[in-house]
């Protein structure tokens, strides 16, 4: 079980491009956001989590280390992988889907 990050290209995609990427994969994302410094406690999912950071920043904590996301970065978390998160200083807006 693992989590991995794919860093954005030189110019991060906007929300519409990210939504198009999800659509090309047959995934239906939902949007969520949080205020600066908000935290999520340790938890796991029974599905592959596919998440893009749209604006702001967030750090996902895994038992193997931290993964920092900025606009355009993609995170994939395998089923059963424990993770927590801390929102960055400007808050965050993410798009997330189950694969």
C-alpha cells in the first residue's frame, strides 16, 4: 500500500483542465476545500483516492513520509493506505475521485 505524487508541469492546469483529465479517465470528481491550518486525522479508504490540488497547498502525511501538493499536483493513494493531511497557509481547494 502506498501513496504517490505526480508534480504539475511548469504551468499548472486550471480547474477545467483537471476536470477534463478526470473525464478522460472515466472518473467523476467532487470539490472540497479547507481553511489554512485545518487538519485531517489518520484514516484509510477502501478505494484508490485520486486527488488534484487546484489552488493553495496541502501536505498529506503517510507512514512512509510527507507528500506536499501545490496547484496542479496529483496524488494517488492506494486502498488501505493510512494517511492524514494538513492544509497550507493559504487554504486549499481540491478535486477528488474514487478510482
